[in-house]
C-alpha cells in the first residue's frame, strides 16, 4: 500500500488556494443537509490517499502523458500544483460537464449502462469494500461519514453475502 500526500492546488480561478476555494464553495451549498456539509468538511481535511502499486503505476504513466501534453501544447512545464483532471491549454480543473461527458464515453465503450454516474463509483467502492470484509468504521472514514451507523444504513445490502453465510452456519449448527 502506498501513501501519498495530496497537494492542495488552486481553485477554478487559478489563484485562490484550493482549501479556501473549497471552504467558500462549501458555504454556498445551503441546499445540502447539515450532515452532508459536515461530511464535505471532513473530506476537505483529508491529507492522505491510500492506493495500490498498480494505481501508482497508472498515475505515474498518466503524469508522463500530462507532462508531454503540457510542454508540447501549452508550452509550459507541468507543476506539482497542476490538476490531475484538467482543461487542455489551461492550468484549470476540468469542468464537471467535461468529466461527466468523458465518463459516459467510457461507459459506452465498455457496454455499461449509461444511467451510471460518477457518484455511482462511490457506492460501488463502498459496497465492494464491505462485501470484501473491510470493517464498517474504515469504510465510513473513507467515505467521510462521522458515524459508521450511516454507512450501515446506506450500505446494508452489501451484507447480504454475510447473511447467507450466517444462515448456513446456523443451519449447520442445529443440523438442519
């Protein structure tokens, strides 16, 4: 497992430090429930990202491509503060609509339902972690939930495999 420190970077205006930009954005999100805002605030405080060696290899490969594109087309050097998903020809993040459009292309290319959205990856990740035996407290922390009970409420379907196993164990125990 590799541990990487996440650089803060800058907001969409390319001048405001990301932390301040994100906090200002968060204050404008009055439509969200207080618990959702608290979750976003917890995620903003996250400093480390954990990923596999394979993911590190893919990210390094992608970074090499970004360096080539930046020097060839933008005529500048790639910096540590550049975004992973960024606009071509600018040191700005990719717009949400561009990201969604590219995500739909990937779904179409691989024959997956186009009704899926980027947020569905979060649910898939959580469900697979729980079904694979990761403890609920860890999953809750990764998702930014303050209470593991929130994770249990939302992802209880991921425990169906465990319920079947418990039923089999009970049947074997009472010799049915």
